[in-house]
C-alpha cells in the first residue's frame, strides 16, 4: 500500500503542477498583452487591389447558408478583383438554397460560383484544397465558416496588412471573432467570455511576445504563395484542426502571421450545450493531433527557447482537461489513505487566478461600459470547464492515440436574440450516453467532498465540490435542453395533426 500511496500522491502533484503551469501561462500572456497592446494600423489603399477569392466551406447549413452568401456578396471590394466560391459538400436541402442564393447574386453581376466535389473526402480541409486549385488567378484567399457575417469593409481592412511595406513575409492575417448572439442565453454569454479572452488577450499576447499563434479557421486571409510553399505543403487532412496545423507549418517554414485585434467578424455561438460539447471535442482532438504531428518540429526547430515552449503549451492547451479529471479521480483514494491534498492545492489556488484575470482584461478592452456584467458569467464558465473535462479528455485520448474519426460539424441554427427555434431544427443533437458518466462523476465528486469535509479538510472539500457542481450542471443542462426539444417537437406534431383534422 505505501507504494500505491506514493504513486497516487505523485500523480496528484503532477496534475497540480500541470494545471498551475497553464494558470501561470495565462498571467504571462496577459502581461505581454498589457505591456504592448496591439495598436490599430491602417495602411493606405493600394493603387491596384489584388485578386481575392473568398471561400465559404459549407456542409448542411440550411439555416445560415444564405446569410453568409449575402454578407460576402456585400463585401466592399472591386468587383473585378473578387471571386466568391461556395464550397458546398451538402447532401440536404441546403443545396437548393445555395443554388438560389448564388443565382440571385450572379444576376447582379457578382462573380460567385458553387464548387461541389465528387466526395466529401478530407472534410473542410479537403474542400479548401480542392477549391484552391480552381483559383489560379487569386493572390489571396479569405475563408469564412457558414455561421459568420463579415462586415462589408472586412477585405479593405485586412488585405492591406498583407500588402504593406515590408510585409512580404506575412503569410496570413487573422481577425477577431465577435458574436451575433452573445445575449441569447447564459450559455452563449459564457462562451463569449471565453472566446473574447482567447482572441483579445491570448492571441494578442502571443502576437505582442512574438510567439507563434494559430489561424482560427475563419475570418482570416491567406497569401496563396504561403499555402502553396513546398516547405509548408498546403492544406492537410490528417487533423481535425486543419487551420491550426497549416498556420504552425507556415510559421515553422519562416512565414509569419498577423493578428488584427481591431478587425472583427461576428459569428453565431452554439446555443445548444451538446453542440458546444461537439465543437469542444473537435477542437480538443484536433489540437492534440497537431501537437502529436508537429510537437517534435516545434521543439527541435530554430525558434528561441521561449517561443518553442510557448508553442508547445499552445498546442497542448487541451491537456488541461485530463489533468482536471485526473485530479478529481485520484483525490478520493488519497483521502481514504489519509493524505491531506490541501498543501498542493494552495499552490494551484494562486495560479488559478490567471484565467479570471485574463478574461477580465479581455472584457475591459472590448466592453469598458459593461465589462463587469459580462465577467459575472465567469462562475458558470468555470463550472462548464469542469463539466466538460470528461468530454474533452476523451477527445485528447483519441488525439494522442491516433484514433481517426469523422469531422463532426457544429450545427448552426440562426439562433439570435430575435429568434431561432433551434429546438425544432433537424440539426439539433440528441442526448448521448455520456450524460450517464457525467452524472456518475458528479456523485463521485459529492462523495469525495463529503469525506474530505468529514475529516476537516474544508478547503479541499470546497474545491472538489466545484466538480460536483460542474458535472451536475452539464448533465442537468443537457437533460433539460433535450426535454425542451422533445416538448417543442411534440407540440409541433400536435399542431400539424390539428391542422390536418381541420382540413379534413
């Protein structure tokens, strides 16, 4: 038993120090951001604008496909220098909607075309690679996912950064994501808080420090020469984060990226918890796949040591979730063995202030008049982070072990503050058996907290209680949203049957 005790205690301390490392990284990036905040840069408009191809990868997006097409057709850019490609891999009614929207745009003399492939091989990365070969004249490639609504001046504010004096080495620019439906629910507000922290402080901090950062897959512009550089290798289909993969390969090959904090493109935040969990699963697995693929190159490359460490921490950021889950699972046997976990927790408690501070700085930067109101969603975000640790740990495990899986898109519902009944959509996700494991973990955490409290370890008990609340919240929200969707569809079916009876 002593050996098992030592083993469990060592694992516990390793989890603590791993989590603390990411907590202190949040402080470090915030420090860089505050020391050198990104300044707005406006380049003079060129005498001759380059040709830009705007690519819209779409798969079964009937709620939002027309919106993104209309937005891109409204881009303020010389018509003869702009080509819009709708990369349609859909196999449902989205195809007809796209055909109609594209035809209407073509009647207005807008250069827009639909690109359809024989198969959906390679998913989004495959569609982008397939369409790139059909844009030989385009010097730059802009990418927008289906749930975005870019402002009309997006290209006028991003393309000059790639054309400015001395900017020939910039391979891509990434704009900040804004939100179409932040105030839809407490769930969307919490996600907005996390996204703002990432884009404002993390991306801005990495840019300020000269570290590598990732292309976020949408609301950005690529230099075609960078994508096709033989040392970069173009779009690859072997990870679920083709955007992160390509941007790191480009930076390892000597290209640089530019993050534009003052240019934003609003997008829809998933209103359904299961959609959010699916999105997180894909991002977690894809990030770890990229770490597994490029980690050695990052560490053995020519970058300075600090930049290499920052790159590995960035690619491995989702390792936080198995560390969180491991910390919970090992606490109960340690408690039974009579070990007090409070001392290592004191070290973690200091580092745990890093993310809240980062989110506060992000909100102060974006919303100085209501930053505190937005930041008040932090407790819910923390509970969601704990509750998602099982979902994301499974994703990390698949990424580390090389398990392949289908690219599971995040469904969009056109869910804004003014409407969008996602509960009745055919795209809504059904409840998964994983909810049973989340309930079990909530009970496990409650038992652990009760034992800690009974032995007088109140600090540790309070910390573990957060897990119980997190898993309980995740399971309860999933069950509640599933019941709401079931009731909404039952009412709809009842209404249809009444209408048919009246007609009869």
